């Protein structure tokens, strides 16, 4: 359901070339949110936003997401202290995806403890071993201890 502060989607021209913010949420009411470091461009995470999360991000200047696993609004850093201050917020051409360029208090963005959620690489081509255990770590180590920060809170990763 569209949030009342967003414009209705009336024409392709309005959506693609106009000045109206008219986001297109999917059938579940969410859209992808790609988050990068404002200074370096490093990919930090990909999350999802519903209308409320997008509106709160716009009005507060801090990243809010919608947790698909927990089905709740999530203010990034509310528990961990690793708040993402939005330095720039962009929307794609057909307004169904947003890009956040952020500065993160404390420098960590991943609930597992790493700076980025993309802390492993998948070998490709001739470098691919074709076996289990092929992922390669791209970060030296964790920025924080998740147990110390989150304690017994349920892990958002679902199998």
C-alpha cells in the first residue's frame, strides 16, 4: 500500500523523467535498498524497505529497513550502535530500487561482525574449485563481536 506522502504513479514520463517521488513497491510492499559507503563506494549491504522504512529514512536522515525475516521495521544501529547516516539517497529510473550512500557510526554494517555484508568472494572461471568451501574471505577480520553486541537476540538469518 503506498505511503500517503509519495506521489501516485500516473504516467511513465512522470515516473522516469518527473520530479515526483512515486516509488513502486513489490507485491509484498517492499523494494530493494543497496547501501554503499559514502566515502569509498564500497558495497556494504543490500536490504529492503517498505513505505514506512523509506519515509523514516527520508525524514530522519538515518537508514531504516524492513526485515523480511522478522517482518518488522528496523532502524539500522538501534541495537548495535552502528547507525547509518544517509549522506545521499537515490532512486532508480523506474523508482523500484533505492541506493543509500552512508557513513556508518563505528564502521560496521554486518550483523555477523564484519564491516560489509559482502565479506566473502566466490571464485569464478578457472579459479572456481567446484567444491564446497570455495568462498574466500575478503576482509581481515571482524569489526566487532556479535555476541557482545547482540547477546541472546535471535539471529536474523533464517535457514
